[in-house]
């Protein structure tokens, strides 16, 4: 047993010596000022390694369950006391070592601070010497943003983060993804907001007014019937659209297309007449609503049961109107237009209300009292006019001006009342409810869009290098994502990403087709070009060379002329300003021949011919020179007839002919003709 205790004691003594050795090595390493932090980290790692080593030593004596591995090994009381004394001695040594380490570390930190202070002072002196002032020429990161950039510190500090793509992706990553349950919950919120907005829209009396106007516009053929019930088709063209185009180009499908168009026009005309026949019940309902509203206004003054009965009848009429409009099954676009006009009517009424309040405050009266005095202000009865002037404390001229303004506002109030068919306070409340429902639906849509922005980026990455920038692809994909949110039907059981992928792809491919090329190519032709490119690549792999148009036409089973036409259309335009060469000091346009330009040799010949002709003509008389110039158009805009030259000189045609013949004979003389003979040869 003593052997065992002495063995443990020797092991612990050795471990304490190892600690001393490690502490001394760590103390030596911390004396370097610039490595203080690294040494502390290393110290922590060493302590962890030491603990692991001690655990390993204990593992030699204990089994996995913490019991002694050798049953013969037992400790008596003396061994326990010796072990306790050894542990106390070891703790004292560790405490002394720790205190010495802390003292040395504090000394090192003080030395480091002194060194840093000296470096900072030297740095500041060097900056002042270079700039001759207090503002530094060079700036370290810890100096912060310069004062002159304080107003634009954000731009100064952005650095690489200013990349729009990185900023967009960073902000996009702040939004968490949605689970299937989260998507359904948001979709239900969208549905609830839309249904509430629709209910509020149709319960407005103005909705019936809008519907009656819609019937009239269809009757006057201002609106197509298909715009009322069918959403715009935004899907990609079918693959056989290219074949239909071929038939129309060949002329074989012209008659069929005309017959189809004629049949569609006849069907649309028939449906339009049937739709217009539904108008009378709506017009009657509008008149009934107006009558009930007038009765409600009169009953409000009486109050009591009369007013309650009138209000019930009016509300039942509004419910019937809502059901009647809903049975038309108009498109969502028409309902949105209806709601928008109700909001515009609300804005118009608020503007009118502000005008009335402004006018009432100018005479220190409320609006109701002002409207009560309108008739007296515009009355021809002098007594009534004077009475209202005394009441409002106005002069006669001021009262007349006020009466004219109030008369205009009163007419505007009547027009608004005819369209609202509702008390202003109730109308404001219903419009506020409508806006709240729209806001709830909008916020829910925004959440669904933001949670799926990653999907747009992942799809847009596959369409890079096709003529559009990456951010443009993301933007177009986001438009498709918003369209998918509007069309999403959670009742079908599909996850939103499965549904939205097709809308995003459709938006991106349509944008590439419309915007990627300088000269726009129809979508069906782009599909044909893509087929041709795929076929050409396949033939290159099979033949080991570029295929001919005939081989491509045979593989695609289309005419050769069409292949040549597609190849011609598929050519990409190139800028004449494209740099050429390694140094890019020249442009493509410099190497293209300009057939309309005059060559330098011909320019010199023409200039020399012009000079020699001028000298030869100068040897003739002024009259002869003028006649030849006019007859042959030398130096003139065009040549002239004998009649025109004769009128200019006030002589006959015959005389001009004689002068011309004489001048030509002179030019044929060798002394003159030799100057021009070289140009003929």
C-alpha cells in the first residue's frame, strides 16, 4: 500500500513539475508584446491538453465504471494523509505560479501599452510633417471615417458590400423560409382579405352605379365582352404556333384563319347582345335604391320606428344589389376597378369636405350652418339677404362672393350624394374597412413573396449569359413570383414553390425573348432557333464537322428555305465600335469597306480634272465659257437647254448653238485639248 501511495505521490509531483515547466514556457512566450492574445489562447489549449493527460493517467488505475482496476490496491489512513498533504502542497505551488504569471502578464501589458503610445505619437508626428496640419494624409482602419466624408459615411464604409447583388442577397437571407403550414396560413389570410374587400365593394351603392355604366359601355362597344369575364392570357405560346405561322406564310391557312375570325366575331356579337339584355333589372334596382335612400333621408328627420323601418329596407336592397352583381361573375380585374373608383370617390369627397371646412372657418361658422344659409345668400329677397349678412357678420359684397362659392359647393355635394347614395359618415367607415381588408391581403402577399425570393434567385442562375444581367433576371422572376402569389390556390394541396416555379420561368424566358436582343424576335421563332441549335450540335457530334442546311432540314423535317431563314434571323448584331486588337486601339468599323466613299486616287484625279477644265475654259471668251458651263452643267446645279441659255443671254436658240459650236472647235485645238487628253486615256 505504501508503494501505491508513493507511486501516486510521485505521479502528482511529476505533474506539478510539468505544470511549472509549462507555466515557465508560457511566461516566456507572453513577453512578446504583439502575441499576448495568442499566448492566452495557447494557454487555454495547453490547460485543456493537460486535463486530458491527467484523465488518461487516472484511466490506468480506474475502470470504465470508476472502480479500482486491481482489487488488491487499497489505501490506508496514513496513505490518505500523505496524499492530502501532497495535494495541499501542489495547490500552494499552483497558486504561487498563477500569481507570478499574473504579475508577468501585467508587466507585459504595461510594456505593450507604452510601446503603442510611442508608436502613436511617432505616427501623429509623421502625419503632421507630411500634411503640415492636423488632418492625416494616410489613415489606418482604427482612425475611422475622415471628417470630410462624415456626410457620406455610409458610402465610405460600404466597400465591397456596395455590390447590389450582395446587398440584395444579404437582405433576402434575413427572411426565414416557410413551411407548408405557414404557406397555407398566409394564403388563408390573403383569401380572407380579398373576400372582405370584395364584400365591402359590392355592398356599396356605387357598385350598382358602376355596373349600370358597364352595361352601357358594352352596348356602345367601348368595352369588349371578353375583358369583363376572361383574364389576360400570359402563358407561353404553344409549340405548334410556329407551324401555324408557316401555314399563314405559305397562304394555305389564310382562308381557315379568316373563317375562324368571322365565326369568333359572330359569337362575340351574340354574347354581347345577350349580356346587354341583362341591363334592365340593374337599372331598376338602381332607381329603387335611389328611392329608398331618399325615403331614408326623410325618415332620419322623423326618427323612431319610421327611421328603423326605412333603414332595414335600404340595407336589404343593398344586399340584393350585392347578390345581383356577384351573379354576373365578373373578372377580378373588374372588381378591382370597381373598388378603385370607390376609393377615388372617397378621395373626392374628402377634398370637398376640406374645401367646405376651409370656407366655414373663414366666417367662423360650422359647415351645416353655412349650407343652411346658402339659399338666403343667393336669394333675391333683400330682407333675407340682410338677415344672413348680420348673422355671419359680412358685408354685402363679401356675402355675395361667399354665396357664389357655397352654391358651387352645394352642386358638388348633390353630385357626390347621387353617386354615394349613403350618408358621408357611413361611406367613410365602409371605405376605411375596404382599405383595411386590402391592406391585410397586401401584407400577407408581401410575406409570401419575401419568403420565396430565394426560389427566384435559384431559377434565375440557370438563365445567365443569355443577354440579360443577373439583376434583371431576378427582377423579371420577381414579377412572375408576384403573379404566382395572385394565382396561388392552396386548396389544391401543392406547395407554393412547386406552383410558382412555372410562373417564374415563364416571366424570365419571356423577358429574355423580349429584351435580350437588339432586334426582337418572336417567341415561337426563338423556340425554332433553339431546336435548330440543338439539332446542329447533335449533327456536329455525329459527323465531326459543321452540318449543311440540307442536313439540318432533313433531320428536323422542315424545308431547307426555312432553315436558311432561321439561320439568317439567328445572327447576332455586332457594334461597329467593338475594340479590335490586344491594345484595343482600333475598332471593327475601321476594317469595313465603305463603298460610297471616294478613293484617294480618284479624289486626286477628279480634283486635277476640275483644275485643268477651269484653266482650259479660261482661254475662251467669257460669253463662250458661260455658254459651255450652262450647256454641260460645269459648276452648275444641272445642264440647261438651248432655250434656257438663250433666255439668259436674251438671244435665240440658234445663236446659242452657233456660240457653242465655235467654242467646241476652239477646245479641239491641240494647244487646248492636250491638257485634257490624258484624262480620257
